[in-house]
């Protein structure tokens, strides 16, 4: 009867293991969360051009400059502008933003997140 009383619940080592696993995922979330928040800002910049009505008169250089300006307004400073590929077609702009973000975790362990965003913006 005494052994049942000692076998209830989680041991101290069990709690330590659970806390270590939870701590790892919290640490991972703190490293990856800002990456996805910045990606959301980049996507919102791309989608913001859907409402523009004077795109037909713009060149690809002017559109690139407008994208860079809106990224700066949205506090996206670490984005490499060479990742923006713009093609002007007869009835629309095609924008391709493919990029990777690399963050240090600890020591020589890195997290690499890849994004591939494409946006077709028709002229109005």
C-alpha cells in the first residue's frame, strides 16, 4: 500500500524534462516569430498595390522604388532589394519576391526560413 502513494504524479526529473522541452519551443518561437511578422509586413506591402489606380503609367524602376519606400515605412530594413523581380506585361505587373532569412540560434546552429511570394497586379 505504501508504494502506490510514492508512485503518484511526475518526479522532479520529469518536471525538469518538461520545462526544458517547453523552454526550447519558447526560445524557437522567440527567434522565428519576428521573421514571420516581417514577412507579413512584406506581404501587406505587395497587397497594398492592388488598390493603386495609376500603375499603368509607372515603369518597373518606379514600382521598385515605391516598394522599397513602403517597406521602409513598415520598418522592414533588412530586406535585400535584389530579391525583388518585377516584370511589366501588357495588362499587369508581375512581382516575385523570393528570399531566405537566416537567424542564429545558438553556437553553430542556424534557422533558415524560405519565402516565395508572387503577386500579379492588374492595371486599372
